[in-house]
C-alpha cells in the first residue's frame, strides 16, 4: 500500500520520448540502459542476474544506493558496472528502471522518476500495486497527467542471489513484446512466471513467502535429526538434499504428483506411513494452508 502521500504540487515530471523495444533482440546484447535503485538483497541480485544474462552489458547498468559500501562490493563483483549514490543520475537516461527499495522510501524514489512515454519501470516493492503507484504519480504530475510509462511488478525470492528464484512478473499495460523483454531480462535469476496482478499477492505467498515456510520445515527436521544424535551440519545436509530431491521429482514433470510420490515410500504397516499420519494428526496440511492464506 502506498501511504503517507506528501504534498506534491511543486514536484516536476520530466517528459522524454524513447522506444527501448525497437532495440530489443533477445539473441544479442543491446544498448539498453538499465538503472537499479537500491543495492540491497534484491537490487544486488537483479544487478548480478542482468550482468550475467547476456542481454545487457555491465557498462549499461547503473546501480544507485545511498551508502557506498554495497555499491563498492557490487562493482568489485561485476567489472564495468556503473554505480552512484544519486538516484537521479542513475535514472537520467535509463530505458528500464528497477525499483528495489523498501516500501517506506518508495514515494521518495517515485518523485525522482524521469517519467516519459515508453519508459519501463519494474518495482519489486512488496505490497505496492501498480494502481497505487499510478495514483501517487497522478497526484504529483502536472494536471494529473502521467506519461505512458509501462509499469511492471516483479516478485523474486531470496534464491535470486544464486539464480534459483521463482520470479513472478506482472503488468497491467505491457504488450507481449514488453512482457517478453522483462521475462528475458529476469531469466538469469531463475525461472520466471507471468501472473495477472490480481493474483500476485496469492502467488507471492506461494513463491516468495514460501521460501520461509520451506526453511521452517528444514529447521524443524534438522532439530529432530539433532535430537536423534546427528551433528547439526550432517542433519541439515541430509534434510536439504532430501528437500531438493523431492522438489526435483516433481519439477517439470507433469505426470508426477506428491500423492503418488508419498505412496511410493509408504510401505503398508511401515515407518513412513506412521510419520505421515502423525503429520496429519498434528494438523500439518491445515497449518500450511493456513500459513499461506495468512500471508496473502
Ligand atoms: N527480500 C525478499 O525476499 C524480497 C522478495 C520480494 C520482494 N522484496 C521487496 O524488495 C524490496 C527490497 O528488499 P530488499 O530485501 O532488497 O531490501 P534491502 O536489502 O534493505 O535493500 C534496500 C536498499 O535500498 C536502499 N535505499 C534506501 N533508501 C533509498 C533511496 N532513497 N534510494 C535508493 N536506495 C535506497 C538501502 O540502502 P542502505 O541500506 O544503504 O540504506 C538498501 O540497500 C522491498 O520493498 C521488499 O518488499 C523483497
């Protein structure tokens, strides 16, 4: 939610005209200029992903952040990357701007946007809908006129840092070419999925908050392993590989189903079915459903 809207009457909007898509060719590096605002977890993961992805050159990516330490660390990892402490400088001639800041500073950053027809802005800010962003911009633009900027919302998860995110992408106004461009740009972060914006909160609960729920299972199973006599690191290694293997059995296999995989390991009268039934008696399925619904 965008809250705390300030009096914006003195704030100018800058209008320019460009068409980045005319230059987009997924097969080769283009001269798109990218700005990433915020060099935290998400901003850094996006910068690393874009730099590895082959669609843009590091020299065409500028990351801005108020403190310099994170910028220097990124620049050390990504030779050629441009960095600055000025958002305005980073966004000046950008074709695509990624907003990777916390919700409390989003309005400050929106006021600095060099709005113009054809500009593409992708926000990772959780909970701020495209309409709430547009409402805010229409308050701060002269005569309430917001130039035809294409807004995206993108929801990576923390595994973006290792190229294993499930990244959700949404937009109200993007055309198929613009959608594809965004999906291509984000591909190095991990698999991407297009989600209509009304379903984005629910998808975020599954694909982004879900990381925490899976971690909770890993933590709980590791605790059990320690009680059963294993060293913490051995227990965690067993549990994490078990989780990865289980996920791999289902991933990209339309014929696989959790129920079938569970049945395979449940010998009649055996140990696994005892554990499965204990999970049910303890409300495991219900707890997971409640947790995911609670985070929408
Ligand atoms: N973490 C996740 O799993 C996840 C998943 C999906 C979406 N998101 C969303 O992604 C956004 C960023 O999350 P994060 O985890 O990357 O947060 P983060 O690590 O705290 O990064 C935010 C960055 O923004 C910088 N910043 C603060 N004020 C700024 C300004 N006015 N202009 C430019 N940069 C500014 C901060 O700099 P300093 O620290 O130097 O002040 C910090 O480096 C959040 O809105 C969150 O809701 C996060």
